[in-house]
């Protein structure tokens, strides 16, 4: 089953990286529970073949791109031995309007 990784930005700054199977539900959750979400204005997401790969990629992105609001999985792990074929990962992106995504 396909699973996604998403990045949430605010004013060009990477705020948060997450994973899940339903981006709308995750965005709605963050809009209600995360104080940092009021800064969010842009989202990028990519779909990966399964949850296990998505969790690995999420952890990789958290530890290499250092989003300001990720507290879990942000353990400064050495990711030098982990690689992903970034050219084969297609990111879709769009504005966040309130807590709803707009067109990509």
C-alpha cells in the first residue's frame, strides 16, 4: 500500500517532515494540535511504495534537512551510509490555505 512523506514549510523555512497514508488527515491534525502550524503556508508530498520505506525516508529527511519543529526521530543520526535516489522521487507541492491544501 502506498504511503506518503510530506514537508511543511513556513515563509520558505522547513518546519516539519512527516509520513502517513492520508495527507489531508495529517494536515488537519497538525492544524489543530501543533502551535507551529500557524506559520505553515506550503506543503510538498511524495508517495512511496509502503510504510516501511516512507518511515525510513522520513527519518532520513529529518536528520539531513533539520526541520525546526520535528522533535521525534531527530536524533542527529549519521545518515552518511543511507542513500535515496532523489531523482526518482517526485514531489508534488501546493499552498496551504488555512488548513486545506489548494491545487498542486
